[in-house]
C-alpha cells in the first residue's frame, strides 16, 4: 500500500493535520490522516462524492444559521 501515489488535500493547511488521498486498483479510493498514516480507509468515488457534498451542505447550513 505504500507504493500508492498519495496526495495531500488542499484543505489541509499545516503538516500536522493533513488528509491524504490515493487512487487504488479496482476504482477504489484510499484515505489516510497524517497522525495515523498506517490507518487507511477504503471507499469508492461515489461514496466519497456523497460524503463531500453532505459535509459542504452541512457547512453552508451552519454558516448561515
């Protein structure tokens, strides 16, 4: 798994709180956090897209209310 091309999220501002993402075989997406890089979550693009949309929607609601 270490040979995956990990990319740091542009929303991760500093080196201690970074989220990394990597494309994996079979259309899987891998996610890890800089504090625990050996813990890797596996998902699909559809599930990740839904999660991001939900989080953005919740963020907009909290900012307006």
